[in-house]
């Protein structure tokens, strides 16, 4: 009787293990990622992009009309940079765009925080928020940005930056085309001195070849599509 029950338990465990192993994405994830530990994600319906961007007041006056109408153009598919079962948003006031920061900070962000900090678990996959072309792949741990990737979208009118990565995909090089939801690297803490691992995420509107304007990415991540790990576009 006891032995019979043991077989049943073993069989159930085997089925569970097979289910867990079988649902991983077809991608060589960096060593720290345990794909089996990543929860499945339910597709989330897009919220209407009617959220007013939070910007430092002194920048607001100079803001060209409706950058987010461009960013959220209906023909584009924008996805959240962290595929997960949660819509990661800045978890603390200091993680929001424009938050007061020390040190030498860009005038373009009102000398405040130029992006948002998403404090998801370390080594979580980070994906491109939209179709685009890789602009920079930087692997210098001495940089304040740490290891980072920037991608340009919409014929170069918009750029997205993903900073403090622990790992960047080996084949990622400038000029390479990536799709919305395509894996770029892993959330980490390169270049981070005081806080824990997080993704510093920035969005820039390129006004011309030499002029750019950073905008608050929070409305974009609030309105973006949350994708399943299984939907990640991989090479
Ligand atoms: Zn940051």
C-alpha cells in the first residue's frame, strides 16, 4: 500500500517536472536566470494611454505638444520592458522620473532622475519595448549607467535605454534589428552604487540628429502590453 502510494507520488512529480521544463522559452538565458522559476504571465489588455506624464514643471512649459501621442502611435506595439506576471512600475518616489538626485545631473531632466527605476528581481529578462534598431551596447562597469543597451524606434524618432544590466546578449550589436519583446539582457546592478538591483529605463524623443528630450517613461510602461515569457521574440 505504502509502495503503491510512492509510485503515485513519483508519477505526479514526473508530470509536474515535465510541465515545468517544457514551458521554458527557446533561448539561451544567462546563467542566473532559472526559467522554471519564472511565473507564467496572462496577457493584459492595453489601458488607454490617457495618463498625464509627470514632468518637472520647468520642463513642462517647453515640452512640444503630445510626445506620447507619437510614442504610443497605434501602429506600433509597445511592450513592458520586463516580461513577468506583474506590471513593474517605480516602487518608490525616488524611482520616478524627475525625482531629486545628487551629483551632476542633466539639465534636460531638470537635474533630476532622467528615467524610472523598476525594481524587479535580479536577472529578470529585459526586453525591447518596441520594434527597433540597436543603437549602443555598452559594457563598462565603471560607467554610472553600468552595462546598458539603447534601441531606436520609429525611424529614429524615439530611443529607449535599459541600464544596470548584469548580462547583455552576446550577439547584440549596434545596427541589429530587434522586435518588440525581444530579449536584450538581464536586470542587474552594474554601475549601481547605493541601491539594489533594478532596471533604469529611459525614453528619449529625438527632435533632430543632435537634439533629444527625455520624457517620463511611466505612462508608457503603464499603457504597454505585458507579455508572456513564451512570447519573447528570440533569434
Ligand atoms: Zn534610475
